[in-house]
């Protein structure tokens, strides 16, 4: 997977955290700088750790799935993309203005589960995991930071489009991986 593909994938993965950050920003008072930093750190760290865990798990089973790895990558990314798009149309959740350890750990974990599956995909595609987790973590940090600020400024109008775009990106990357392995490109 090229650096450009990893960056695009990272943006897609970060959209859940971005959407939640917007919601957190909605509930904040005027001074959101410290809260935006907290959100960026939690979401960025978890989005970086989860692909590493998935990669390590996937590496253990690589010899068993080598012949179908492209189908696994396609299937995981397709499912995650569809899930993100469906969630964009569900009823909005009311998030409180708490940035406590307990609240942020739960939100960071919930928004990074899809990154675990992507880590498995990285292992079957022999992607450089350290570069990938660095890019994913940094991009998620930046988008989460911006999300809190935007939510505080503009409200919730960016939440649904962010989730839909993220889902479409994941699906397109899955299709590209499948087509490459089927020698369509």
C-alpha cells in the first residue's frame, strides 16, 4: 500500500473520531483549545494503537490466509464502509460535555474498532505498519482537534457528511485492493 493510499485510508478511518469530536465540540463552552487537544490525543492514540494490534494478530495467521488475503481486505473494508454510512443516517446521540478519562477512553475505543480490522488488512498486504500507524495517528489527531473546534463553531452539520465520506473512502480502497489482486489494473 502506497503512502497516498495510507493517507486516504487514515482520513477514512478518522471520520468516526471527527464526527464524535464535532459532537463533543457542540457541548463545549467557548474555550475549547484544551478540550480539542484532549480529544485529538485520545482519538489519535487509539487509532494508532488498534491497527498495530490488528497487524500483530493478522501476522499470526498470515500463512493460513495468504491465498484469500485480498478478499479478506476487501470484505473488511466493505463492511466497515457500509457500517459508517449506515451509522450516519441513524438517530443522533446526545453526547455530554465531559472530557473525563472514563468518557474519552470509551469514545476512543468505540471509534477505533474499525482500525483494528484495518490492521489485519495491513498484515495480509505486508504494509509498513509503523509508517501506517504514524500517519493514522497524526491524521486522526489533527481531524479530531479540528472537529472539536468546528463543532463548537458551526454545530452538527458536518457530522453526517464526515461519516458518509469516511465510509465511501473505505469501500473504494477495498475495491481497489480487490481489483489489483484480480489483475484488473
